[in-house]
């Protein structure tokens, strides 16, 4: 099968998914919205910058918002860069789509898989509209929706979209143009993959035809249990890992403010913070809160090295306010960590409070601290959760099992 992936090629989540198809022998092409170095065997790579992505260097990883942006007034919660991209990014789509369309014309793929709505899905749906015959082009209705999406030249290709956790809840409603392009993209898609059932429901609200195929599976394809597995003996020390880094939809400020509240009750607690070593704001909070003795800031680590870090911890924490299924949360659970996370609909698909984890209000440091303290003090709950979470990972999140489901999904979409 000839597959074109439209992705942020720096993303380990996307590459983990693509690697499966490259290794099984499919003909793989990548159109990356960011300059990148791809370490999987592919047949072609095209860089298609959109929404100012050309300003980022290839060495930069996706996701983290700079600490400087997080300190700027009303943009503190979302990150100034995110706000700019939400309002001005859509204006760059039309021009960028011409470059992608030219690449599509050369590749002639069987499946085009855009692994996110903004901006990969938006870019792809716009590229597929270019030069469409009048009878098959997209027409805007009075309600702002779009009709008919497949140009005759691509009657054999299928357009598949992956939704990431904040596509609908954070980005889609952020501006008029983001809403318009989100709706256009969803209505153009032949099939939809999401990492939580919530986003399948929300896709319907944004125009997905209920007759189109859908799949719910982890965004990176699943957990490689030969890499992410628990210690033979559970961790006894109260070590908490926050693997989320600095992101515009993660309340790192609330997390750091919760640390002294935890230390007041559990002075021996230690906190490991992934991908924060270079964040000046993290160092500033540590000084201001006088918590340096209890906090370890890590640099960005390779995927396999993160598994070792998870096995050092007793608790994995995710203080997000917008999310689907965080891959790092599942990785921590697979390594035996007890999960405590922000109380979101998507997270409740994986965590049942007081059974296999705990939930908190990510906006409130006291709520975060209370959940951590409860987890530390309740060894029985930790032991019960470890057993349940190993079963959950094996049945719902294991990589090989999920990628077989993805194979079947691709066949269904392209039949």
C-alpha cells in the first residue's frame, strides 16, 4: 500500500505509528509541517511549512511552550505562540496547500493520513480541494459547512484523519477561522482515528458523518511493553514523575505550587520533572518556593530512556486542562506507576477514581497536592491499581495488538 503521512515529523508519537508500516514493507511518504530528521525507512520526504512552522529549527521537539511565553499576561495559560497560531495560522493554509498538492500529485497515494487536525488535517483537506472539478469541489453552505470533498483525480485515494487530545477542546473553538477549517477537515475525511471515545463524539458535533469508519486507539499506536514494563519490586519511596514538560494546556504552575503543600505532609517526597531542565521558569519557581532539595529537572530524553525514569517513580502525574489520552500517562502506568491526573472526560476512560488511580482539578494546587498525598499514604490502593493497570495496558493499549487493529482499519477504509 502506498501511504502518505502528513505529520509533524519531529513527533515521536507520529514516528512510532509510521514505523509499523515502514517495517512491514508499505511504500511510505511523509509530508512534514516542520523541518525534521526521520529515522525510519521511507520512500520520500517533503517539508510543507504551515502556520509559521518554518521558524522552528529541526532540533526542536513538538509540544513544549517556552517559559517566557507562559509568563506573558493573558496568554499565560495557552502560550503566546499558540494564540498567534490559532488566530493567524489559518491564513497560511491556502499557500502551503499548493506545495502539498504538488507532492500528492507526484506520490499518487492510496491513503493520505493526516495525524492531527491543526494544521496537518487542515492543510490536507485544503490541498485536496485545489483544482477540483466544479461538480466535486467543496461548496460552502449557508451554515458554513462544506459538501462533497473528493476530486475525481483522487477517487482512489482515501483521506484519514487522526484527532489529538486538544484538537476539539482547545483549538477548534479558539477563532472563527480555526472553527471553519476544523469543520471543513472533518467533513472532508473518509475516516477518523481518535485516542479517546470523547473525540469520536465531538467529531460528530463538528460534522463527521456517522456512517464513516472510526477507530479508538492510542495516538502513538500503543505501548511497547518490551520497553515499558514495571520493576520486579514496586517502588517504596514517594517519588512522583511529571512527564508532561511545559505545554500550553498543562498547568505546570499549579503543579509546582502543589509541591510545598505535599512536602508539608510528606517531607521525603521527591519530584522528577521531564523535559524541564532548560526551562528558566521552572528554575525560578524552584527558587521562589524553596523546593530545590525535592525537585529534579531532566532534559529531553530518548523514548527508551524515559522508561527507566518511569521505573524510578511511584506516581505518574498529568496536570493537564485539555487532553485526550496522554501517551506518557499510559507509559507510566505500564511501568507500574500509580496515575494521578486532571479530571477530564477523556482521562476517565482510563482511570476510575479510587480503583486504579486518582483525579484532581488541575487549576488548583491544593487539589493536586491532596491527590498526591492520598496516593502516597494508601499503599493498598497503589497495589490494587498496579494489578488493574497492567491488565488495562495489556488489553487496551499494547502496541502490537493495537497496530493489528489499525491494519484492519486501513483495509476497511481502502476497500
